C-alpha cells in the first residue's frame, strides 16, 4: 500500500518555517537512487514522504519526487 494517501495537502509545520533541504541527509539521496528491498519498501517510502513533508513540500511535489523511488525498489512498488 502506497503511504502517500495519508499526506494532506497543507504541510504541518507547527507555525515554524520548514527546514531547507540541504543535502546533509545522504540516506535520502541513497534511497531515491537505489530504492529499497522487499520488506523495507513501505517503511522507507513512509520515511521519505515524511521527510519531504516536513520540509514543507506540497503533496503533488512529494509524489513526483518519490515516484522514482517506487520504481527503483526490488520489486518495484505498485502505486
């Protein structure tokens, strides 16, 4: 089950300005490039979605960023 359905359109930042994406989180780059193996796909997808959501990215942008991850998973995630 693709976890993006839980993500609301408006980011929850508790009134704070979201932290910028700085490249200081190498696990994000690795996950997006390599995907995840079966048994870790859903948890990593949830982690990625939460990460981008916490940065204030809207739902449609999060989806476009995370879709390549889904295709890189072994086996690929069904959307």
